[in-house]
C-alpha cells in the first residue's frame, strides 16, 4: 500500500518507511514516541550527572593528557573484553553512571574536548565523536537531541541526548546517553504506551 503511494506521489523511500511506521503505531503497535516532558526531565537529570565533580575531574584530566595511542582503526578491531576497552567501563566515571541504576539507559559515554572517550557503559561504535553533532553541539554549550533510531552498538530503539560537561560554565566535554524508548514509556507509568 505505502509502496504504491510512494510511487504515485513521489514520496521517497525514507518517507514511505516513516509513514508505514506511523501507520503501524496508529494501529496499536508497540512503538510510541516519548512525551516531551519525559525527555525534558531526563535532560535535567543527565545534566546533573555531567556536572558531578567526578565527571568534571576526569574530563579535565583527559583534556590535559589526551589518549594519543588510540585511533579509530585500532578501536574498531578491539573486543569489548580487551583491557584497552574495559578500562573505560571500570573507571570512576563509568562506576558513577552505573550507580544511577537507570533502566531507561541503553548506553552512555563521556567524551573529552577532542571527542575521545573518557568513560562508557559499553563500547561505543566510535572512539572519537569529534566533528559529530552529538559532541560538537555540547561543546558549544548546547543540548543535542537525536532522532529515534535503532542504535548500531546496542540494537535498541533509542533516542540519544547529549549535554555539555562544564567547568566554571565552559564546555570541556560531552555526556551522551541513549534512552530506551520502550522503557522510557513504561517508566512513565504507561502513559505514553497506553494512548
């Protein structure tokens, strides 16, 4: 039905897929967009994590002594069990984020000013997010919100939100979190999922 409509009206494949997705949702499918007030509340919470002195101290330390031995090519070859990767899941910042015990989180990573990783919950696809809006916007002091997507590294339908890590009001790094959309909706007491 949507393929024929796309051909007839010249709608691109992406738009046709979006229409199909919306039609599925309208028929009672599982996927519902999160309520904007839920996202606003999560942003405030995440900003608090980014302001934690543990995070600020670790980002400042990496900015002072960047991890120069890692490259994107090497990063892609490393297993999640490699000690070079595991040190980022076991450091003080990663422990702090894990301690939040937030079931809505599908991923989280902290980057230094140059976009390289300071800490994460699980190995992200990229070693550096330099030049990517999810890092560059927070480095301008802005909040970034991505589109809903199925994340490449986790396989979860999520929305990423990025906030700056600030030191005396100046951006020194970024904190990016993935919010599991279905869990976010359930955490809201079924409000979004029961519409």
